[in-house]
C-alpha cells in the first residue's frame, strides 16, 4: 500500500508505509544490485536521504543527517560485515535500521528485540515442544529465529538494543557473523547463510543496564555512530516531519499550525542538553534525562493531541508545557531545581515567550 492509502495499522511497517516510493525507486534503478537486494546501494541511500527521481517522484527523507554516514552504512550491508548503529538514545537508530532493512530486503520484520531477558533461542532457534515430544528432534519441530530465517532466505535481520542482551547471549552471534553458519547440534546439521544475508544491530552505552560487547563480537561489526542533529534547524525539520507522519495516522492537526511551538520545544531541549543558551551567553545546568529528538517528537505529538481534543486545534504553549516538564524532570529533586532556574533565568526574560513561561509555571507548581 502507498503512504497515503488508508490502513487499519496504527503504525505500518516501513515497506508498507512507503511502498510507492520503494516501487518507484525499483522501477528506475538501473544500477548494479547485490544478490537478493531489492534496490542498488545508490537507491537505498536515496530512499533514506530523499530526492527527486527522473520521472518527478519525490522521495521523502527518512533520515536527516550526514550523507556519508548513510553511504557507509549501506555499503557495509553490501559486504560480509554486519552493521552496528551506535548512538545515544533518540538518535533514530531503530528508525534507520528499519528503513535500511525495508529498502534492502523489502522486509523489516525479521527482528529480535533485545532485553535483559532475551534468551539464546531468540537469536538461534527454538522448538515446538508438542512436535518434539511426539516425534523427537526434527526440522519440523524446529522454530527458526528471525536471524535463522534471514540466513536461509538471504535477507536482512535486525537486533534492537544489542547491549541490553546478556553478554553470553550476545556472543551467540559470533559464529553467525564470522562463519556465516548456525549449527544445529541436536540434528547434526547446520544452516549456512545464503548470499544477501546480513544483520543490523542497534546499541547505546548511555542508559543503565547495558552490557558491553565483547571485543570478539565488536570486531564482527562495522560501527556507524549516529549523532544528535547538528543544528536547531535540522532538529526542527526532523521533529516536524515525524510529527506530521504520526499526526496523519492519528487525525491530528497539521504541523504548520504548530511550527512556532516546535521551534520552542527544540530550543529548550537543545539548550538544556548542551548546557548553554543558543546565543552562548548563559551557562546552564543539564538535567539527568537525554532530551533526545525522539522525546521532542513525543512532546509535540502529545501537545497536538491536547490541541485537537481539548483545544481549538492549534498547538499552543499550554499544550507542550506539561510534556516538556515530564521530559526534563526525571529526578524530582535535582532536575526540578535545574528546570526552575532555567525558567526564571532564561524563559522569563526571553522576548515572545511570556505565554510559554506562564504555562510552564502553571504545570510546575
């Protein structure tokens, strides 16, 4: 289905939401494609970064950032090296991972979600115990993991939050990535990866509860670090685009009606994140939260919902104030002091921010 076609899915997979763009790229893509790739590396990069095709089809940007990072990531997937997308929370690692898999393999759903409780079977394989008890170990009783399926079919597998997976389970990937083989000792067999197989992992080393990758596993990856947006304008663009996409699926007001508040949210987040005001004149204390672009998207989306259901449909300071407070004040003690100092020293004195100051004071009491 195309991006503009109605769907009952609250959040369609990338290959469904942007099917018309992928189809247009495939139709005009005359460059060499690696085995089992749906698009050439050039077309995959164009899908992520956006552009206009020869027939006038507009490819919307999925990622706003350095072009070279995307080119390195795409090129890595065309080799026998796996790709590790590394960055602080909220730098679009999962978003980029999904769109890369959609463009390369046409399927972004071969996914292992990493948690502290992720078992080895999630990466290797499990068993249908009814079949196992009735007939003993067999291929019919084996339940393949997303990684095993990707190996067998020459597709792209994804492992989200790799550093949240226990270290001994992480290392299950070493043989898969180095030998391109998954042994099945219970059957005396193995699954060999066919051409086209690769793996994208995402990780961050900022949050609590992460498990460092072993040096042996890290060597199997080519690491691409996704940075925070370089400028306020870039971050506003990212937030506006994502809020507009999310808002359309939820029948919320359009982003242009709230662009001033998006600028304001991004400014607050960047100043507190960087520890200095945008003019460089005032040093600030940074709160404990990450204040990521993803959190800014969440604040604005929630504000639009408030405006739509309890306001006049126009995003105003009062609609985003509570969301900003929730994002900034994670530690009720230290963060609240930092927020109050920022309100009184910066927001109160800033021209055109009086309504925002009052809204923030109201929800902060």
